[in-house]
C-alpha cells in the first residue's frame, strides 16, 4: 500500500505508520455496514480503522470538503475578529454619545474580553458535551441577536452589559472553532 501525498513526496514516517496499521488485524465488535442488522444490502466485511488511518488511506486526505470547511471556519473567525476589534471604531462615537471619561473608555474596551474570560470554560464543556458544530452555530446566532439589540442601547451601562455578552457569546469562535477544524484533518495537515 502506497500513500500518495501532494507534491509527489511520500513521508517515511507516514508510510511506516500506515503499513504498521494495515498489518494489524482489527476485529470490530460492531456488525458490518451492509449486514442485516443495519437494514437492506449485502453483508460486506468492512475493516474498522481509526480516523487518522482512514484519512491516510484515502490518498492525500485533503479535498474539496476540507477547503470549504476552512473557508467557512475562516469566516466564523473573521466575525470574532470584527467583534473583538470594533471597540476601536466605536469609542470615538460612543465617547460623544455617552459623554465618557477615560475610565469609561477603558471599561468599554475591556468588557468584551471579560466576557470571553468568564465564559471560555463553559463553552469548552458545552462543545465536548453537545458537539462543536451545535455550539458554534448557537454562539454565532445568539451573538448576532445580542449585537442587534446592542445597536439600540441608549445608556453606557446597557452597552457595557451588551459588550460583556458579546464577548461571552462569541467565545466559541475563538477556541471551539480550532478544535472543530482539527477534527476533520489528518495528523499530517495538523502540523
């Protein structure tokens, strides 16, 4: 079995790892995919292999799905960057509207990061419990709603609360996103 990698080069460590895994006799406790347990279809003897090995056996292990996933995750991360950096754009206008002091400006700039710090462990737990995709979609949707209502805030204290929740709700886009992206890539592309 030969593993074809892009650029025409075969990495020895990947090739050795693939051969050592192919030499192992994996006897799964699960019925085969085509067996009568799963419904119609002929019983086909499928060999169960770990994820990393299955990706390595498909050839290059990086295709159209991975490129689209990278673009989608990049857009999600861009929303996080826009949210985290928009305080610099909002401060001049907010200083006029809310008649802010220097301390108020510092507080407004930091509330986003305080929200991120307070909620990061919660989002990690929820991502491991309910799934990373669900947490990413929920966080993005709730942050969009929070940002929409934040545009109507008429007092500084209300806008500080909104910025705190913006930081708390956009947090999956900064930490859960990379774990989600890493789930779909082989060890070769993670390094």
